[in-house]
C-alpha cells in the first residue's frame, strides 16, 4: 500500500483526514515529532499549503498532503487571513490562557465597535497534495459565517467559538463533530481533494 504523509504533527488533524484517504487504499501518517518546522512564507493559503506539501514530498519521497487555513473578516480587510494561527502573538498571554484564546481575544478587541450586520467572516482552507513525480492537486474551500461578540461552545479549536453558522444557528464550537464535518472548510477541501485523487487513480 502506498504511503501518504500529512504534513503536520497535529494528531487531531490526522484524525480528520485519515479515514477518507485510507478508503482510497493509502497508509496515512503524520510527520514525526522531531521533524523540522517548515517555514510558511507564502502570500496566500494556497502558496503555504503547497510550500509544506512540496517540501515533505521531496524530502520523504512519498505523497504529501498539507493544508493552510484561517479566518477572514470582511470588516478587518480580510485579516487575520494567513496569519490566523499567530494573530495574537503581539498580545501577552494571560494566566491559564491558550494561544487560541489569545487569538480570539485580539479578534474581539479589533471588532468591538463593529455592529452585527457588518461582522461577516469566512473560514478558508487550501489543501494540497504533492506527488513524488511532481504532480500537484490543490482544493480551496470556504465556510461562510458571522463573528459573534463572545465565545460560545467547548468543542472545536481556533476561532470556532466565535464563528457563527447562520444556517444552523450554532458556532463551530457548539457543533457535534459529525455536523461540523459536513459544513467545515477543511472537510469540504478534503472531500474535493480526495475526489480528485480518486479520479486520478482510476
């Protein structure tokens, strides 16, 4: 069976991605814990996903999949965007505060004077598969929503507690995993990528 490396050390991300890839007949692994950090110096979600996937595919000589994702807020001229994971790095961490919570605190701070009708936002995910022969596939999907003024829910991660899906009347952090997997930007991008890889393997 051919091996795919998910270009992350995040076991939660592996859990989201491995099942559909295994269904195509692949053995799925993440990067080893001691693998060096890959610098993401692209100017878009697609560029960053390809940077990671190309590096791993070339280095480990196997199929590599990487994603770059984040939240885009219309009122902030599409910030935090590709800087979503490190958006709050210029804020001091409070006692017992996680980095995700710090990012959320900064975002709420920047949006404190913005009315409900102007709080549109969207999650973006670009997912890339790079093959040792140089073949590349990229899928980019979004999840539209509205930014709340306070966090709701304990599931999920990142900006999920602030991201409100107006169709379901739930935040990303209030959704059961199976519901989120039917809505999220990452799930949609993975589905498109798996479809393209399946077609290529036929």
